[in-house]
C-alpha cells in the first residue's frame, strides 16, 4: 500500500469517478425509465450498447483481478478464464438460436425456462428463486473482489471498502435502472480495454521484458507456467476443471440472457454474444501478461507479502510499481471491471424479484405505475443480501470455482436440456436443479464430502453437473411429457405474468 498521501489521492480519484458515473446514469435514463422501462431500458437497445454491457460484464472481477492473480501464480493459466467464458458464450448463442426468446417477448430467464419446460408454473417458480440466488452469488463475488482491491490500495478496512464499492454502482442503478447500467458499462468497457493495454505496455518493460519474465518463472521452478494455458503447471484436469467451472455459469446466469431480452432484435443479441466471446479470447491474454509481469517485479524486489498473496498482484502494480498517477488509472480500469459486472447483476436480480418472485406471493403482477418505485427498493434489498455470501470467499477465483461451481450447474443443466432435449420434462428439470443444488450445499458445508470430490475433480462444477444430468435424465424418462404447441407454451408464459 502507498503512503497516506497517495491513499487519499486514490480515494479522491475513486469518488470523482463514481460521481461521473452517477451523472452519466442520471442523464442517460432521464425521462426514459418509467414503469417496466426501468428494468428493460425499453427493450429496443442497439448493438453497441448490448455489446458494451455484455463485454463489460464478462470482463469483470474474475477475468480482470482474478485472472491477473492466476497469471501471477501460474503464468498463461491466467488466460484460461477467457477461454472458458468464450466457450460458454458460444453455447449460449446456440441456445438463443434454438429458442429465439427475443422474438417471443420474454423478459426474464424464468419465462424462458417456463417455455422450455412445457409452460410449467412449477419450473418458473423454482427458477425464480434460484435465479435470484445466483445473482446474489455473483454480486457477492464482485463486492468481495472490488473491496479487497480497493482496501489494499487505499488502506481502508474491508467493510468500508465494501460499502464504497456497493455505493459505487448501487447509486446509479437506483437512480436510472437498466439504461444507467448499459450507458455506464459502455464508458467502463472503454476504460477497461484502454487501461489494460496501457498497463501491459508499461509493466512488461519494467519487469525487464519477456526474457526476464521467463527467467523469473524458471528460477522459481515454475517453468510450467510458460506452457500453453499453463497446462504443464496445473495438469490437463486442473485446466479442464477451471475451464468448466467458468464455462457452465454462462448457461445459468440470468444477466447474460437479459442482454438478448433487451436488444432491439434477435440478431443484435446474437451478434453481441458472439463478438463478446471473441473479445474475451483476445483480452484474456492481457491479465495473464500483467500478472506475470507483477510476479517478476515482485521477485526482483523481494516483495514476499505479495508473492504469498497473488490476489494482491493487481493492486501491487497500481500502488508500488506504477506510481500514483498511472496507478490511479489502473485502479479505475480494475474497479470498472468490478462495477460493470456488479451493476448488471444487480439489475438482473431486481428484474427477477419484481417480474417473477413478486407475483408468486401477490398472485398478480405489480402494477405498472409501481414498478419503478418498488424496483428501487428491490435494488437495496438485493445488494444487502449479497453481503452474506461474501463470507464464503477466500479469494476471487476460489469464490467463482467453489460457490458458483456448487450452485449454478443444476440450473445450467436444466436450461440446456430444456433447449436441446425434446424428451425432457419439467419434473426432470426440477430434478436437475434440486440434485445439483443439494450437492453444492453438501460440498460447501460438509468438509469430508468436499475433500473427497476435490481430490478427484479439484472443484465442484464437474461432479455437480454430472449429478444434475443423471437425475434429470432418469426423472424425465420416468415421467410423461405433455403435448403442447409453441403457441400454447407462449400463452402459458403470458398468463403467468398476469396472475398465478
């Protein structure tokens, strides 16, 4: 951490930056966010906004700060996040092509699930609560990552840092809703891309160039870090486990599908998905390179504390190596990755809370005139809930692999089978969700259970997916599938919007 003078400079810069984001969110949404438009932005957004918000969301806490830490500890392994995320996006594009949710006017992933499972209200209700929980998990990840990063740079305690990070994106989300999210994401994406390119250009020469980086890993007995995606370092199964743990959430996270629901048409949403995947593959090289440069510089400087805590590699560069001015720019780029992901998951969670969960209890849809007011309160509730799950996090990538890997596979399996397997029933879909979630609970809370599966699979995503898939197939084959036309399924979705 820098001295108090520089810490104050960083805090001041962060506050100014957040002030600018709030102003952008306010003016971008002024007069355009009444009723359901608060949640959808009018659902007619052009390609550049859909692409920007999707790309900024994916280049988030994991692919920026977490991937830099992985690059620090294991070299090119840090680029694996982008490969796994891109693969997940390509499969998501396939699902969108098959279902065509934008043409059908779906607003949430729960509605798409109801359609895919024969208009089942049971599936929609269960999905509503699971989807909200998934968004809470993601929000916890962004809070924890952003707060850890900000706390190291500024010297603030973790709780204060979390509050600042939450206020950072919470205020403009409350003010402007979805339009505030997509416009601030556009600005933040530019800052992320420019920031990481500039820092890579600066940090690699400071480290002494590629030869010095290679020598540092070789001297540390870690030459495997220089192999293709670090495969010689972590082994084939270690690499596959990480890729799979990042790949599987793409199918079960509502935020990503929300981009399609709010695009002006199906083609716009698909183009945004595919181009984001390509951008991720290219961008993922930068955090790995920056992490490797940070490892080399820390080794040269004998920075034992940083070498022992790779999650601080990004902040180490921003504070100690680059100096206050360039470090502030780097900090803004890193926090932009966190904020752009946090705001998107917040608004996606609120949309589910208002559109899907509220009708379960009220037995009717929220009146249009009340949507904006209640949605703002829902933002606050959603952010508060996310604090709880930050307690599970040891580091950013651990959180993604363990917590998300425990709870998302069941939902992802259900959504994929609903699209790809005609014989699946709603009972089979529920079996996938419940069995996968139960496995995740045991993995997180029962140490012997976790130790057994961790020794085999290194992370919970693979076994949770297998369990979900097996139960879904068995229960689907054991239950009768109703015969329904596409029109009847769409009618069931529309009817559930009005009354339960």
